[in-house]
């Protein structure tokens, strides 16, 4: 698993991903339909390529379903809550960065106006 997290740009075919996750390919296709967080890239011919992020979600789904005994619906709720929390955190961080950038632009604008006069 360390190989997956160290290289965030890796993509894997469905057969390789199924082997990594430890389930069959049809299970991955089924999970794709149920979990919106799983979005493999598809080639023009329709071949699926899973990213490292997809694989992390798939491993989480497998753990929730197989080890912790959640239903599909329960696992969807948990993952949606996790995604919602991280979206809010990302939005807050983005808003902070935007505020900093706006303040820097305002300060720069004031300096330019002073120097023009």
C-alpha cells in the first residue's frame, strides 16, 4: 500500500485493482455504481483505470463492508460524511487563502497608488 500513497499519479487497470483490493472485478463495477467517490478514468474503448485515491476509497469500502459489517447504505453514509467534512475543511482553507490574496492585492494597490502620486 505504501507504493500507492507515495505516487499519487498512479493508475491501475480493473484486474490489477481487483487483485490489490482482494475482490473480483465485478464487485468493483458494482461498487462504482453505489459509491459516488469511486470514479475510475475510462479510455475511449471503455477500459477502466483506477487512481491511487480510488484504491484508497475501495480499501475503505472493503473494510466497512467485510470487516466492520456495514450494509452498502451504511458504508455510503460513512463515506459521504467523511467526504463532506473534508470538503468543508478544503473550502475553509480555500477561503482563508483567498482572503490573504485579496489583502495582499489591496496592499499592493495602495503602494502603487502612493508611488504614482
